[in-house]
């Protein structure tokens, strides 16, 4: 059990303030200089950032003119006076679903997550890359299946499906890293840069995820290349082996 009322700002308070100001989660992050993945997960009620972050988030909203009504029911007085728009006005629907409407202590699942990474920057980089991959996977999965003249799947369909599977594998590797595990062990730099051929299946996976490993380590150039990579033309290219 966790009592959100003990925090400098609650998830419902944060969402109400953001909607009142007309900000999406991305816009609030941009304007405040705070990390978007923390705002998103905090509003969803499954992640509690450090207290300094929550104080900064509250101070940002207050600096923009929002007056918090610190009653037991988050945002109740503000809603009564018409200060707060209904959830769903700003941003995507999932941004405004909020936490279950209960009072006082609330049962949550976040306390089961034991993230091993203590570097806030590295954790933020990994979580952001996971979200980028998820967005790309959803985009790929929304495309229709195409068949060729003989009824089989087209090369484009196969490559797109392989890319979705590869991105999900990347996310699995990044989640493992968040919890202090390196799938297949720590990759050798010679394997990542291609100067050494993979000799084990673990090294083959490391080679396929070379850009991911570099980006997770803080290489901004690698991250840029990963984002700018064009759609694959073959299955091997889609899984990173060409």
C-alpha cells in the first residue's frame, strides 16, 4: 500500500494541473525540463520519482499559475470551481486515464519493481528508447498483411514483421539491463564494432543489437543512427544481421 497524499504532488494533481494549463505530457516535459517518461509513469500511478523531481514538477505548475487545492480528494475544489477541464481534453487518451479514483492509501504494483540502475540519466535513456521502440512496433503491427501472387507473404510483410520482433527483443534486453542483468553477458567491443566475428549465439545477438548497446551506454551518435535507420528491405536486415 502507498499513500499518495504524502507526496509533494499526487498523480491526479499532476494530471489536473497539466490539463488546466492545456499541456500534453510531452509539452509539460519540454516546458519544465523534466523527463517525460517520469511524468508519464507517475501520472499512470505505477512509478514514484524522487522527491526532488516531484517538488520541481509542482513548482513548475505553480509557476505557470495553477493553484493546488490540497484536499483529501485530489483536485476536488478546483473541479468544483471549474478550474480543471475533464480528463481527455489534452493529449492522447492514455495520458488522461489516471489512477483509480480512491481515497487515501492505494494498492499499487510499482513497489515490486527493483530497478538496479542508479544512474538517473542512464535509466531515462533506456526507458525513452523502450518507448520509442514500442511506438515503432505499434506502427508496424498496424500495417496490413500483404500476399504475393502465389498466396505467400510478401518480402515487405516478412521484413516488417521481423523488424517488430527484433524491436521487441531489444526491449527485452533493455528491461533486463534495468534490472541489472546483461543477456548473454557483457558484449565485447570488438563484436559490437564488427572487427571480430561472432562465435557464439550470444555474440550474434550482441552484434545485432550493437547500436542499442552503444546508445544505452550514452553514445548519442549511435542513438541518432538508430532513430534515422530506414525501413529494412530484407528479413536479415530487419533483425540486424546484414
